[in-house]
C-alpha cells in the first residue's frame, strides 16, 4: 500500500530536549515536505526537499532542521524544542513526473512541548 | 505570492441538506487547486483536484467543485450531506513561488463542518 508513515504519532516532551520526527514514504517520490498545522492558521510549510541531499526552507523554518540522506526518508529535527513548537506536524511527498501533482500526506504527529 | 481564503470558519448543516464550502484564491498564473478533508485525528485526504480542462471536477465521496476563473473561486459542493462528512475541509493552491523549484501547497485556514442529525 502506498503510504507516508510518520513516527511518533503523539509525543510530549520538555523544553530543550532534542527530538526527531521520522517520515518515510514507499512511493519512490523525489519531493518531500514538512508542514505544521495550528488552529486558525491552517497548514504552513516548514522545509522541503527536491531529492536526496537537496533541502530548503519553507515559510516557517525557524527552530527546525531536516536531512535527506535517503530518498524514502525525511526526518524533522527539533534541536531545542520550545512551547511554541507545540503543533500537529504533517509530512508529505509527491513524484516529480507530473508538474503539479497532488501531495500525499502522512497521518500527522502531534507534538506537545512543556 | 499565492494565497487561499476560506471565508467560513464553521458551517453547520442538517443531514441530507446540500452543502457548499467557499474557497477564493489569489495566484498570478493558472492555479492548480485542491480540496482536502481532515477527519478528527486523521491525516489529510484528497477529495478532488483541478489542473485544467473541464471546470466542474468530480471527486470522491460524492463531492464536486467548480473552478470559476472570473471569480477566483473553487467552491466545493455536495448535494446531500451525510453525518460521516463532518470534518474539516481545506482548500489549497499549488504553485512554484517565484518560479523556483519548490512546488508547494498553500492552504486556506479550513472550514469545520458540523452535521446535525
């Protein structure tokens, strides 16, 4: 089954404790991206990657890092989480064969930073 | 830069009634438009998309949307709502800002649909 898998789905952590949210897709997609969803703000892009070793900032990259060492994986790293990073995070991917294809989303990771 | 406006934060309809969710977009070129649905605790599921061609687009679960270039709108409709349609609905426009390599979706803030029995 084609899917985007995120882990963990739920996480409560404390300020300053480094954490990583993993994202993996099995569709051989070149493009991957992270979004955060906050009430009243919709979804906003954090980072994206066009392919292995190619990453760039989205609209709200502050406080986040990413890496793309393998095509299927695109982890989101919070080096020193803060309460304002409490949010629902979505990973998404798409192939680049179609110029404007749809994004496939994971089920989301709900992060709470105390 | 592209933007999406969903004017209605929350809509309540009775089961069996018709539904229309509004979406207005701003984008300088031909837009690529999407509607996603998010059920409680779930991820985003694509309902339908418009790239080109027929301006009336059919999607899953009995939804349809009509692209109106003159009004910069892409409203979502369903003739008869079911209780299982209760969810949050997001309209999005896809584009490559500034002609760059990042193809991203810009989302509206969502419309929460409540369905009364």
